[in-house]
């Protein structure tokens, strides 16, 4: 006997909210976010004939990508840019401020952030929560300025994040 689903409503692409604790200004202007891909590796076992494939023991998580509109003061862009600069060095060792240990503060807390994607149901109530652990930025896309446009089409940019894992919870 076939089991019928109890909820026939489909998930809407309009029903999501994303929050990254370290970037409140970006959260406000968010335009798009995708639940990343997950890939399970495989192990190939050689035989005299065809290789046998069995499930692997590790997951590989795809990139977490968000898209947001940039405010005219570039506050949300600079929020991201400054986070990236604090993790890295361009000219000298002192630039990498995120890794510096300070009294009563772990340096990792300045490098990583947690993030949450909340997926809404058909009534636009919170339905599923996806919690990302140890999120950090890996790239921010360009800001294209074009003086040849006739209408204002506000600038959007894309941020790509890496993270350790995500957990899905039904609310």
C-alpha cells in the first residue's frame, strides 16, 4: 500500500529569511539565498572486471551563496569587505586582526559566524530552520557601475561563504 503525503503544499521560493549574525546590514538588503548542495563521496573497489562503487564516509557541502542590494553608503558591502580583510593580510602581519588573541575573547569568534536560513510554509510562518556552523566569507563579487543605463537598476552583489556543516530542523 502506497503512503500518501499529509502536506501537499509546495515550498515557495519567496518564503525564506536568512540571517548571518555578523552581518546585520547585509541581512536587511538580502535578495536571494540558496540552500547549498550536498555530495556524498564514493569508494571505488577494484575487481578484475568493473570497479564496484560503494557509498563513501564523508559529505562535501557546496558553497553558501547570497545576493544582496548594496546601500548608497556601501555599509553592507564594507561590512563584508572588512570581515574578509580582518581574516587576511595584504601588506603586513598586523592587518590580520581576526586571529589576534585578546583577553577574554576567542580569536575564532572573530573569524567565523553562525547563520540561519528559515524556510516558510504556505501561510508564511516559519517551518524549517537550517543552521550553518562556522561560516566565513570566501569571495564577494564586483559592484558594476554603468553610466549608460536609462533607468535605475540598483546594484546587487553576491557573497560566497564556506562553512563546516549545516543542520536542518523542522519547527
